[in-house]
C-alpha cells in the first residue's frame, strides 16, 4: 500500500510548527517501519511538501528504505498550493492504478492555512474517483489547525469522519499515530482495503 503524505511547508509553518511536524512525520515513518518488521516493506511512502509549489521528498520509496531522520519540514515557502500537491500525487497514482493487484493509496493532507493558486476540490474529486482493482478507490484524510480553511479541508476528505481539526501543531503527532496504528493493525491482519478505510474513519471519529 502506498501512503501519500502531503505536508504544508508554507511560511506560516516556520519555527515550532515545522519542528513539530517534522518530528511527527519521523515518528510516523518509524511506526510503519516497526509494523513491517520481519515481513519486508509492506508500505511505500510518497511524501510531498507544498508551499508556493509542491516538492517530492520521497517518491513512493519502500518504507524500510527510508531514514526518518533525513526528513525535514522547515516552513520556508510562501504560499499554500494544495491543488498542486494533490495534482502531483494524482499523477503518481495514475501510472500504477491499472497494475494487477494494485492497492488504492491512502492520502494524508495537513495544513494550517488557506489555499493559494487553483481550487483543490476538483483535483481531490478526481483522486477519490480513481478506480483500482475490485472497484476500490483511494482514501483522502485531512486535518487542519491555525487559520486552516476547515470547510474546504472537510470537503477534500473522503467523508466528514476522515477530517480532523487540531488545536495545535503538536497534535499532528497524535493524528499520524492514530492513522499509522490503525492502518498497520488492519493491514497486518490481512483485511481488505475497505476494512482498512472503515477502521481508520472510526478511529479518527473516536479520538476527535
């Protein structure tokens, strides 16, 4: 399964917020690596940071090949191009969606601001409509804090159960831990993708 993390790297994230996000992502990767122990890389990570434009930090690399300590979010870019980040991720997905046995990706997006550039809603709808084998579709999970556009982020998510409002950037770690634990548990148990998506929605709703 590919897990795609879209990380806000706009200037409003600079300082403590970026440091919190960096540590949260490193812990998230370490959690996924731990869940794969003895079974090989059961996840791939597509990590994209976005500000004025999106930048790929990890291009669907096997999770065990990553060094979490080399991941860093600095908050050095001006804008908040959510649409660009989603479009870049969607291009990566479209090349693998038709492969035999391909699993739909899990897309995680967090932001503390309001989007600049194009409207991200049409792009999110295209991603959520991508058809994978057995009629499965990607899951889009979002969270927002600070001055984030909550209405937009909720509409980008697959459902209202897949949106989480955070009161502080320090809670990104909790958000990613919930996601990582839920996905790792049901994946290692060999449940179908639909069960993974349902279980994740329930876990986020319980923790809200």
